[in-house]
C-alpha cells in the first residue's frame, strides 16, 4: 500500500472517530498552532484524542472487552478494559483504561 493511501486512510479514520465521539478532527499542525505541544487528532468538549488506525488489535484486548461486557451485561455497570504495564529499568508501571466508542458516547452523553 502506498504512503499516500495509508495517510488518506488515517485521516478518514480520524474523521470517523470525530463523528462517532462528537468531536472535531484537527488538521495537521492545528493543535501546535494553538500554542500547544504534542499532536492531537480529534478535539472534543473537555477531551482530546490521538487516533491510531490499525488493521486489528491484540487478541488479549478484544478478549478482555468480551469478558467484561459479558460479566456486566445485566447490570448498570460500565465495562472498562484496563491494561497495567510492568515496571522496568528506569520506568514506572502505567495503567491504561479503555472503553469502547458506544460506552464512551453513553458516558459523555453524545
């Protein structure tokens, strides 16, 4: 696949995420043009996102989501997928909390 089509696919993924989550896709350099550091792909009310477009995610992530959705299906609890990294030489452990887009939209009342 050419670089151009990969870039086009990534931009389309950012547009779709913006539509799904009720945000706005920022153009290249727009975030830094606002005087900020780093890179933001989608900006919403009170949140910012970096979008990664991939052909798939590791099985442990999809399986973790499946397990928690099944476990809380008949409750009012919010399913969260949490990944905790192991600490290593000179780096602390990190915890990442993920929700699917449907849950996010429900939580944010989008």
